[in-house]
């Protein structure tokens, strides 16, 4: 998600540069292992008699990593190598991303490793230049006592890192030929570097987003990639990331992100940019760019950590949408006090209940807080629900017949903009259909007053039961959840980060395997804008990574928005001094 746009489709690049028959010959020239039917057994590798890795290699041991029999950690910075630019592999030796000097600069800051990104298409463009470039960087790492984590950031035939780009490709998941080409690429890399201790690990594929609904496509390809590497190289640690998205989109709600592969020398990886609206505020390459993601820490922004305890008597609701057809109109709850002393949080909902036919539209939601005397304190939410903002809302149904669900839609038009949300034909009188956005959960103060406003429209609204349906905007109010972290709600701060990390690390605990965080970082605005607190976020993250003994890689070394060096052209020049100082303190 932290990535910038690729400027060319993979298919067009291959057609432009190398005829298809040449690509086939180049890859088939690599000695092939027949993958079909090959099954590995966890705990034994490819065979029960396989030799252990040599002691000079970083290897997995229990929940950690070891080197020469001693615990170790990879403390890396990401070299993106400008993977997102329209770069021909034949030009790699002219890359302005970094020089040998930058290996020493990274070491001086306190890093001991570099996560080294590459695009699989660079190998296709020119295998000779690709490996000359790779050899050069391996030599530089060796000379400066650094280690490389080779990272297949963009596979042959796939690009999903920028969902806003019209050049997105998921062909790798449906084309066995492309899957084999990526396996062959890893095989030839493994054969070349199997005895090279300056390489710490092979990161098999960055942030896989599949087109199926379960992520099984990545599980199957990961087995193929693991087998390809192990056919040549028993020495090197493998980095296997979880499932980052399904159905062609980022997000895996309801799906276990991580899974085991049949190899013991593996670290299981996840990337950590929580909260994303903070770490990526003003970033142009994510869907619906966040213009202001707030500050860190922030006691007014909270995270739900357990089952919510509803206070139904404290609910605040607007007037209801009438029957029939009506155009966009404003609806208002008025200014209402929350009197219950147990109230701690609230969230806006858009709901239809009581049995409804027709279509109800919702748009332009605001929530405002007032003091006990009615003086306005702040506007908590101002969500205009344009086409970008609707992506942050999720649909749900409570009660009723799950086999007869209502219809939900993100509309392409709305009240004065290009988006809105709708619910149609929620006919079951026992069901409540709704839209909500957990990012809009906010802290409430008993005794203060709150108001929800918005716009609604109706199209052929009618009852399905005889009683009038109830369609409106509301604030649901919650009490604490005893037993949950923070009694159910954590403020944005270090405890918030710790809770999020702990949830992701449970996989490692349950399976006694090591985990890593091969990307974390924040945009430069969090350092440059007053009060944003980027330095504190980075400091807290480094402390938490230390507490858990995790290997990691900071994103990124050279980049205009998240880099330790900012220059957009030429070799690294303008230093991000505040970030470098924060990292230096935290890495010592």
C-alpha cells in the first residue's frame, strides 16, 4: 500500500522489448524441476537426509533467528530500487537509486541488513545485466558487512501494489506459464547464490493480492516457489508473507492471513502501517488519498478491541426517511446529550429495519460534539461519501434470514458529488441492514451533547410487513467491555500499536515459528507538520519490535515521500534528517 505507480503494464513491456519465444527460451534454459505432484513434509524439508544450513547463514530456530548458534535479528532498511518506475532491466547498472556509499550510510544509521527489492521483469529484459547488477550489490553488502534480503517485489506477470493504477495485472494467478516463470526465476537465483552468506534471506513475493475469495492461489504458488528454491539451495532463510488481499482488492476480512509452508527454515512476515490513515496521510498512491490522518499519539482516536456493549437508551437518531420516492434531503438528529455515565464510545450507522422494499440512499454524514451548555467543541466526522470515501464503509446484516439478504451498493452518484451508499429491499422485518465505518469510532464524554446529520433519498420506499419501515442515520453508543484490552477501547498510542502487533504475532506463538515485519514506516508529513508525531511513532515501533525480538525492515531508504533520502532524481541527496536521527537513536 505504501508503493507508487508502475508506469507500464507487464504484458506491453514484454511485447515491446522481447519477443515471446525469446522469453520462453531464456526461462526454459534454466534447469527445471518438475513441480507437479511434488509434496514436502513439514519438519523434514525436501528429504529426511537434507543437510542443515551452514553456520554462517541466518536460520530459523523456534520463534527467532540464529547465526553461528547465537540469536540474531535482521535490522534492515528497504532499498526499493525504483521498482515502480518504467525501468528496463538492461539499464539497471545505470540506476540512480543508490551507490556503494549508501551501504555504509545505512550501516552508520544502525541497520545491519537491506531488504533489496527487484522486479521479475528486469530478469526477463536482460538476464545478464540483471545478475551483473545483483552481483555488484552482493559484493557491496559483503564489503560493508551488511546482508541482503532479496525481495521479489513485482513478479513476472503481476502488479497490484497501486489499486488506483489502470495498469494493474493479476495474470499470474490464472496463467500457469507465468507461475512457472517466477518459480524458474527463484530457482536460478538460488542456484547462483546458494553459498553466499552476504544474502540473509529470499523474500518470495511481496504483498500477494489474489483474485480468488480465499487466498488459496497464493498458498499454491508459495509451495511452488519454496520447492523451486529448495531444489538448489538448502542454506538460505525464506521469507513468506501472508495473504494481503482477495477478490483483487487489499483486505482479508474473515480469512486467516498466515499459513504454514512445508519447510522449517522460514520466517513468516507481515507489514505494519497501523493506523494506515495516519502513516499514509497525504500519500497519493492509495485508494481515496487521506488528506489528514491526524496525529500520534491522540487520545481522541480510539480502537475497538473486544465485543462492543451497546447502550440502546443512549442511541441518537435522525428523523426517518418517508415512504414513496423522494429526492436528496437533509436529516438531523438535533443536539442530544449522552447522560449515561457508562458511555465511552460511539459510531455512526446508516440503517434500514422493520421490513422495507425499494431503495434508500445515504450521503454526506457529519457528527458534531457540543459541551453541556450547547457550545460547539468540534466536528468529529465530516464524510462526504464521494466515490473514494465509500470504499471505507462496510455492509452488514443483523438478525433475519441470512439466505434472503438485502442489496447493498456503492453508488456512482450522490448528493452534490460522485458517490453515496444505498440499501435496497431489506424485506425481512426481523433484520437490520446497515453500513458502518470503524474508522469513525470516536470517544464520547458523558454529559456532552452530540448531533448526527446527513442526507437521504428514497426510491419506491414501501413496507414489506404493513408497519412503516425505519430508515435513518444514528449514533450507536457503547460502554466498556470488561476483559478486553483497554476495557474494549484503546486510544491511538503505543498500547494501540502493541495490541495490533500482538494480534498478528499470535500465528507465530501458535505454531512456534519466527515472524518478521519487513515493512513499516510513515510519510514525511508526520515529521514536517507540527504536532503530527512521526518521530514518536517510529520510536514506539522500534521499542515494540525490540520487545518482541522481531526482525524488520524500514520503508524506505530513497524515496520522495517516505525515504531516508528524498531526492526524486539522481543518487540519494537530500537527507530526511529528523527521521535519520530518530532511527539512529532507536537502533543503538
